[in-house]
C-alpha cells in the first residue's frame, strides 16, 4: 500500500512538473509610448495546470519583436527590428533551463531594415529571417555553440501592390518552415504573394532554392502576413493583414492550391482592419486569428479535418489593444494574447469542446509585448 501511494504521488508530481513551461515575451523597446521602460526579452515560468505565470528573468536587447526557440530550448534567437540608419540585426542567446536566464552570445546583420520574423530549423543549422522594410529574406548559418555567422544567402523581392500606402514595394513578413522542413513559405505583404523555397539544411552556403511553380498569387490588396500548417494534414492557412481574410490551401510537396477564403471579422464589420497572427489548436480542431485595427479580438474557426475548410465560430476581445501576436500553449488549454499598445499579455482558458477562449482574469504586464514562445522546463 505504501509503495502504491508513493507511486501515485510520484506520478502526480511528475505530471505537474511536465506541465511547467518557460514563456518568452519579445517586445518593442522603442518607437511608441507603450515601449517605454521595456528591457527586451522577458522570461516567465508558466504553469499549464493552473494558467499562472511568474516572472523569472529579463535580458536587454533592441526591439526583439520576434523570437525563435531552437529545438530543446537551449538557444533563443531574436530579430532586432531597427531601421533607418541602424541596420536590422539578429541576436543569439543561450538559455539555462535551471536558472531561467538568457545569456547574449552574438549578433549579426539581418540584411535589411525592420526584420520582423525568424525561423530556426530543427537541426539548428540555419536562421531564416524576413526583413519587412528591406523586402528581402536572408539565411544565416548557426555554429555548433549556437552563435550566428554572417549572412550566406540573400534573396531580394521586387514589386508592389495596389495599396500605395502599404504596398509601395516588397515587404517580406514571414519565413515559415513546413513540418518536414523541406520547404519554406515566404509571405510578401507588399507583393500579395506567397513564395515557396526548397530548404536544404545540409547546404554549405545557400540552403534556399525556389520550388517549381513557387509563386502563389494572393488577391490584390490582401497583404499576406503569416501562415500556419495543419498538424498531420495537407492544409495551410494564411492570414492577410490588409483585408482580414483567411485563405485556406491544400498543400503537398511545396504546392499550394486554394480551397477557401473567408473573413476573420463578422458580417457587417466596417471598422479598420489590421489582422496579424494565426495558429491552430494542438488537436487540430480549431483555428484562431488575431485582429488589430478597431476589432482588437481573436477570431475562432472550426476546421473540417476531412476537407480543410473553415467555419466561423465567433470572436472574443483580446483583452487589450493591438494583439500583434498570440499563442496556444502545448497542452491546448490556454490561449495567451500579447497586446502591444496596452502592454499586457492576457491569459484565456480554451473550452476543448467549442474551442472558445474565455478570460481567466489573469494577465502579465509587459511593455509593448509582441511575441510569445514556450519551451518545457524539463
């Protein structure tokens, strides 16, 4: 009996421990009133059993507006979204899971102004960076010690779109690897295009090569921003910043075929549109998209796993202003929304049957919070 009780206690102790995550929050450190006082990257310990988060550490770095965690969580990479006379950069950090502290390793130029997205492959060979104002993307080799090497491949986009205020030139907004990491999806907001690049992590200098029929034309003026792959299914979803539309595609071997396009706003919406981020629940049942502008909400869709098509379920307030980024924790229980202009990260509980998030009353106060990532504590 005693052995049984010890086994049960150990099980629940281990179970509780496995639900502990480190939460990283990237911010803007300058450029708006909300960014005043921001130190850079904030680290929290997140309890997926309760939805509570406690602060652990911070590290100073310039405008770490997007983060990438290397597999295993021992290294973290951030863009440094600077522009004008200050070149954009990419920074590397080591992460100590025992103490929860980041240590700066080094920094390299990103190859263009306003880097806004970064991906790192599972083998930690390459950092793939989108430079928004530069209208280009770059590939930086990663050394065995986690440090970055200078750019070895640089791809410039040239073109524009019908929205002269926002699409006056190419604006690369994301660089997202396919689940098998054989392809890279590149969304260009300025050119209304998705581009597909072959990705070869073993390449010495140029890991990216355009795939056959690699350019997917998006509706003019839509402004493609971020994409997300359906886990284990042949579907990809795109959020368009300027139109608020979500485009659904059938995907296979680097090929994209559109199957549906629908709004992330309710019928009759006439406010300002500024859609931002898109994610799928770990069980693959629901898709979520964040809307800035006048909406400031998270839209929810049900996904038909057989067809990939979406059905509008509703929307909930993001609990602040300008939800530039949000995430769903690995357990699928919680949705965290980073509201840039109100400097808060709001924690929602997700109803597993309906997919609807409901506010818990819990939030983190983080200046100009714009990016959220998690890695298991152990």
